């Protein structure tokens, strides 16, 4: 019931969406009670509801009045920062069937959850015939908490009519989160990309849970509901139920560590909306300070302590996978420069970390490097001396030397220090979160197993296709499952603040470490 393959090859994503919308007509949907996304908010901590993308929906479960809410347990809790991590957190979760009056309870103690706040319901319907999903409805619930106190730990529980987390027998379902401090202080964050559902993702999550991370960055290709990853309605194998498994898998971490994603090519699920992100809009509540919420809901920024973090959508500039190429009309790049200029001038910001999916510099034999990123964003990273760039897309760990204008300005051995103010930018591919691994053309070289080479044969994806290149910037290569840990240490004015970056294997072993140092403001 998707777009015929020959027809899809000649159609843009928006044209494919219109084709499908004419097939899954409003008349057909309304027979099943089609609705659009709505928002219900109120109570302490909650701002007014923001407009959400319209997603076709249909109720396939019994009406809420026919379901005993005490038998329906919420699952898949995941947190995200709001625009200001000191005072804003979004809590999201899922229920398997429709429920009445969903809500969240929040308090400073587990025995004091008197603040009860209504939740917003986003219903996502996937009809039979769209990939392998069957006829499937998902119910995502969201509550945006504001006016929180900086540096404070809060307890929360999610529920609905018949399931109240404040009841003594349900106190074990409570979660916690801690807002960002009001002032600069040491902290840790973690990052990876390309997780999916499986044993290796579980193993990495278990290790991340032990890192005492303030937040986690996911550099795209989140659950792999669409295994084809071309962003087309003709993609085969799409299964919306994969997200149910994924949110189960990540809940142990994401219910207490804000889980901040960027969107990759496998996150463009073309049936739901012309930009492919209708499903993502149902599942996530992310900061809404990006340049184009309609087309680029995964583009945003936030500041935690002395570090500014920017999430970008590389699907907008990807030559390799062009389903969304040019979707922002250049507004994302313009916004990026505005953000970089603002943060570099900010008195309270020492470091700028940028993360997104497609790699600026990588020697994987699968995707290697993305020419669109080098063309559009790398010059800005260098102009504003970005301290660290984190990517996914290639399923392995690779780290560069310090680079400027495509050339090595400083070799950065394991244990070395980079000085972005004068030298250039360090790029890390951390795409080995859980999906099947790729390969390198050069031997592995990592902590305890170094095999330095003078150059590596690779390629870059350009508008004209793949272009072979021989590079000298590939410093660390590790072909197994891993994630990134970053320890941030502020410093007094005029002294050097540091980012200590470590590659951590699924076994817990350290495979790489280096330091980024910058004079504190």
C-alpha cells in the first residue's frame, strides 16, 4: 500500500506524502475515528501547549471507558531538557492502550507528590500495509515542567485514571531528575549514535547508567523503525512497533538522564509527514528554539553549566541520502552561525559541542564522510572554534587529529591535548551504540593496541557522487561497540577549562582519551 517503487524514484518526499494521503483518504480514516494531535496542559510547572505536527491517527484499542486503568502500566519513560536545563524538563512516556486523564506527579520528595499536572496525549496511527507494522496505534504522553529550581533533584511519577503513582504500592514506579546548576560546576555527559534494539544497545545503556551522566546525546538513527534509511515511503521493512521495544530498552537510563537526540537518515519515516518527522514529533518533546520547527524539529540548542550544546539535522545537507536535502532552504546553516556567534561571545560559555548524524570526517568503508557537512558547516566550526563535534552514521569509533581546512594542524595522540582556540576542531564518530558494525580499510588503532599509519584510503560523498581521497587525520579506530564519555571541568577566569573525552568499549575498557583545553572567560 506504499508508493510503487518506480513512481517513488521520481517523486519528492512531499509528493509521496500527497500520493499516500490520497490513498489513505480522510473518508477511510474517519471510519476509525481519525483525530489530530491535541494538547492538554495545566497546573504548576506547566507552560501553555505548543502546536504539534498533525499525525494521522486511529483508535484501534477499546474506548478508555471500557479499560480498567489499574491494569494499564505506563512504560518507556524518557526525559529531555527544555530550552533552559536549569528550570525546564519534559517528561514523556507511553501506554499500550488509550487511558483516561493521564497526568504526572512531581515533588521534591517521594512522599510529597502533591503537584499533579495533566499530560498531553499524542496518538500515532500506522495502518496495515505501511511496511511491516500491521494496524498499530501508539499513545505517547508528555508533560513539560517549567519554573523548576536549578541544581535540584525532583521525584516524579506518571499515571492516569486508575493508576496513581502516589499510591504506596506504586512508589516503586517513581523516577527522578536533577536540573542543571545555576553556576559553572564539573559534570559528565555521554553520547553515541546508531543504537537500535538489541543486546549491544542494552549493554551500552547499562554502562551509561553508571557514568553519573547529566545528560545523554544520541547522534541519530535512534530505533531503526525504518531499516532502509532512505527516507522514502517506498522503504520496505518499516515497523512502528520497533519504537515500543526501543523505549522499553532505554527506560532504565532515559527515565533519569535527559535523552537528547539528533535525527539521522533512519529517523525519516516518510509516511507520517512530508518531512518524515511526524512520528518523531509524536514521540519526543525537545527544546523548541531551533530555526524551523515545521521542517526541522530535531534542531535545537541548550546550555548546561559552561557548555553550549547544538543539535543539527544533517539530512538537510546530505548528498549521500538526499530525501530531505535542502528542506530548510538554508535557514539551518544561518541559524547555526547565529548560535555559534552568540555562544562564543557569551561570558558564561567556555565550550561549544555540536552533534549530528552524518560524519564530517570518517574513513568507514560504508558511509565515510559527508561532503555536504564539509561544505556547509565545517567552515563555521572552524570560524567559531567549536571544541568538539560528535557524529554517528558509521557503526564504529573513530577520532581525528585536530583539523582545519581539511588538514592536520596538530597530531592528537591518545592522551594528548587539543587547543581549539588556535589549532582547529576534533571530530569523533561514535556510531557503535548497538547496530551491526561496519569496517575500516586500515587496521584498528586504539588505547593499548596502537597501529599508527601515515595515511588511510577513504572517500567523501559529494553532489556528483563518491570521490576517493587519501587522508592523514584518522588517529583512533576501534571496530566494536562503544560510547563516548565527556568530563567537563570549569576553571577560574584566565585559567584553562577542560573537556576530557573518553571512548568506552561495551566491555567497560577505555579505548581512547584526550583533552580539549580552552582559556576560561
